[in-house]
C-alpha cells in the first residue's frame, strides 16, 4: 500500500507544485529556495541589525511536528476550499 501511495503522490506532484507556485508568499519557509535554515539566519541578521540600531527585536520559532494533530479537519477543509487547494489531494494527505 505504501508503494501505491508513493506512485500516486508522484503523479499528483505537478498539481501540488502548481498550487505552491500560485500561492507563494514571502513568509512561507521550508519551500524550494527557502530552507528553514535560511529562515533562522535571516531572523538572526534582522535581530542583529535592530539591536545595533537601538531597536528591539524578537523571534519565535515553533516546531509544528505535533501541531497538526490538533488541527480540526473541518477547519482545514474550509480553509483549503477558500484558497483553492485541490480537495482530492487534501483528502489523500489527511488519510
């Protein structure tokens, strides 16, 4: 069953990539060209610049590994519909 899901995932990947390109925002990290490590360095540099100019700064990083266990499927479905995320793909990812 895992092999079948991997094949299905590869076949659907172009649709997912299209959605990602259409909804690319500066604040999204962990995407092609925007690694999570880069996010850490970018925030560090911004904090250093703020402190050196006498301003205050702060950052918050959250590990979302367990976060998704608490997401309401109904809310997720509603939000996905609002932004035009492919519902078939969402249902497969939620199963």
